[in-house]
C-alpha cells in the first residue's frame, strides 16, 4: 500500500498519529506540511515522495510543537535545497526548539525530563516567513489561514479544495483521549474554530484525527468547542477556593479524573490550565493577586 494517500488531484497526505500534508506543485515537486515527531517520520516523508516520484521542495511548519517539526532536521540534512517556511511568531521556536521546554519551565533552563524529543525537536533555519493570507512557496500560491490559540502563531494551509488545519481542531477520538485540548490562548482557539467553520473547502485535515469531509466538519468543531467548554468549567470549579496555578492544576486533574503519565505531560497540562486561568481572568471570572503565599488565583462569582 502506498504511504501517500491522495486527497484531491494536487493534494495528498501521509496518515498517522500526526497527519502530514502534501501539496503537489504540478511540475514534479512537493511541499510537505509538517514533518512529524522525529527522523523516522522525516524518513517516511522522503520515502513517500520517492514512491510518488516527487521531489521535496519545501516544508511548511504550521507551528513549533515538537510532534510537527521533528522530521525537519532529517529532511533538511538529506534533501538538498529544501526551503523551510514558518509563521513569523513560530519561526524562532522552529529554529530554536529549546524554547519549548524553556517556556514550559517558567522560562528557566529546563530540567532533563523536559529535554525529550516529545518537547524538543532538532532545530533548522527558517528560510521563509509566512505572513498574511497567501504565501508563494516553491512556485505555488498557498492560502494561509491564521489559527493561533493552540500555539502562539499557528497557521493552516489551503490548496486545491483542502484545508490542512494543523492543530486548529482535533478529531473526536483524539479529543476523548485528552482531558484538555492543549491551549496557549483559549479565546484565540475558539476564534480559530469559528474561522474554520466559515470555510467551504471539500476536505479538512487535522494534525491528529481523521481526514474530515466538509459535511462532517461542523460536528467535529462542535466536539472541540464542547471539550474547551468542559475544560473551562473544570477550571472554574477548581476556583471555589483560592490557589496558585499548580494547586488549581492539581484540582482540575482531580475534577476531570485525569491520569498524567509523566513529567512532559504534566508540564503541558499545567501550561494549558494556566491558559484557561488567563482566559477566565479576561472574562472577569478569576483574578490573580499577590499574597504571602505567592501569586494566588481567586474565583469571581
Ligand atoms: Zn500542536
């Protein structure tokens, strides 16, 4: 079975835990949208394109998370001349992946447990910054959809009737597995769902989940909104008594009945809870105050 699955005439993807998008340039070239977790997924992209007799010309990194940029370094090392493209706010983190465990460590030099490939890919120089609503890459004009929220400057890519939506939404099965869909900015994440809902492409490919036809998109987006609402409610419920961010995260974990497998997952979970606290503060339902116990969150009735 071929590795590359066709979507439309000029688009395809490599399905997996991380779906990797492919845009065909029409003259024997290909642009890959995200490269997966590590050199193995990078190698898979290379093999998939070799099988399809396509030459890799460019990589679009939709956002800096390690499971989306982990194959970059292998591909840049093995495919001469490949151009790496990333959104303006994501590019510094694509180039310097240490910044991901740094921000998950309150800005400190991260402990060993957070210097894993799940949080820290190998960096590559970004050759082209993605800005605005369209982008000319490898001779092809791609439409760019701003999807910040899950990360600071995430984008989706639209071409030939397909919206490669990155982590702008998650498939329902993936959502059910996670207590809180990871958020950097919850309000922006909700706005990104609205932006996807307004689109009319035939197909939507999430970074994690099934290729989704337009007719099934609204249900998938509704499941994402419901997961965000559920997480916001859990964080509100955790604020019935004051507590610092880590205490609130502990309570949210209990409320949602989550088991957290290890330190990287704990760091990601705590960061997501912090995003919800800022979201509730902006909505006027939580406040942060300096006390003798440090920075403490209070719920506002
Ligand atoms: Zn992500």
